[in-house]
């Protein structure tokens, strides 16, 4: 029997990055302690706060919602789970069933916002168009926009998403390779809010690895959807594979990279570019029309051509 490095009970998880083996209880406590640390640093999780939780049906958001619901019995915030349905048949509709099951088990109501309702088309229709962009390029921008719209509709004070340390490291590397220093300066634990235009967004799982969300769900019997999106492709996939390979040979690299991301963000001057109000949707934008509205117009033109 392999013993837990912390308490001597039977270990069920081996952590390559620090050489520890942990039993069920010590692993769960470690995972939750790291979430608590992120919440403390972020400071929004308090009595009466309205917190929108982005839920996808996948392991990260399932772990996040479950941890927040557990902590919330003492905190007394209002948790508002929101699922963005991008209109990917055979994927999101299945994940949604799991998300509904999870919310029901936590006695929370799931709010669903769909691309088809908001834009008049889903990602499956967009994917069939003759566009130079891949599906993720549209989807990422629109999901961010939809979550912000939901936050405004639901009067949320904060939005939390299930981005983990793997995601933080990937984004950091992608921004470095694109030389996007202004994005780097905005990509820490929090994406700052702009009053009336953008509800602040936080990543409470930023100190846990993706693999650890899955283990946490397994150990706590939390339902999550295992299938993957059929459109998953592009730059991020290459970076993710690369980082998995590096982590396999040099354990601890992912944490080192995500920490580097936070350090670099702190050291960079904050992004002082002017924030505009989108003339079409009224949310924050870096120019007269926000990216979500520009892409929606671009798709409208492609539909007419088709
Ligand atoms: Fe959207 Fe791409 Fe994620 Fe699929 S993989 S849900 S298309 S961002
Ligand atoms: Zn807009």
C-alpha cells in the first residue's frame, strides 16, 4: 500500500509535480484550500454577493460549482449557474443534461443562454459557412459576450469561470508567442470590470491543474460530461499538447508557467487603453463596435452570400 505523504492513510492520487501521494481526504482538502486562496485574493465571495458561475457540464466548472456551493453554506452569497449553449449538437446538448443534473443535486437553478436565441444561429450553422476563421475564434468571443450579458441580466457582481492552471499557462504562452503584451497585463486571476459595461471575471481554479479537477469530481462523485467539442482545433490545441509533453518530462512546469503568468502580469504596467461602449450592444469594447458584434455582422454577410 502506498501511504499518503501527509497522514499515512492509503494514498489514491500521485502528484508528479511535488512527489506527493495523497489519500482521498488530503487531496480534497488540498484542492479546496487552493480554491479558497484564490477566492481570498479575489475578494468578491461574500455574504449577499451575486456570483454568476459559468457552467459547461465539464469537469472544471462542475468542480468549481460544487466547491462554491460547499463553501457557500457559511458564506451566504447567491450562486447563479449559467450555461452557454453554443448550438453544437451532439456535444453541448449532452453536456447540458449533466449540468442540469449537477445543479439539481445542489438545489440551484441553471440559467441557459443560447447562441440561437441571442444571435439567430448556432455554431453548427457558422461552422458550415465559408469563413477564414475557425469555430473557436467565433465561439470564444461570443461566449465571453454572452456570459457578460447574463451577468448584467441577472445583476451579478462577479462572474467566475472554471479556468485552471493549465488554461492560465496555455493563455500565457499563446500571448507571449503572439507578443500580446496588453492582453498579458489583463490575464491574471481577475479580468477587471468596467462599471456598467463589463462585470469582473475571476478564475478560482487557477491554482489547480486540469487533471486535479477531474480527480476532485471522481472522488466527490460529482457528475460531469466527458465528451469533447467536435470543433476543438487551432493554436490552443498545439500549445496544450506541447505543455502536456513538457510536463511529462519536467513535472511542475505547468505550475511554474501559470505562476510566471501572474508575476509577469503584476510587473507589467496596467492596460490603459480607452474602453468604449459598443455602439451596437452597449457593452465594453476596444473600439466603436465590439468584437462580438463585428463577428455577428461578419457571419450575417456570409449567410447572405451562402
Ligand atoms: Fe467553442 Fe472551440 Fe470550445 Fe468548441 S472547443 S466549445 S468551438 S471554444
Ligand atoms: Zn457589441
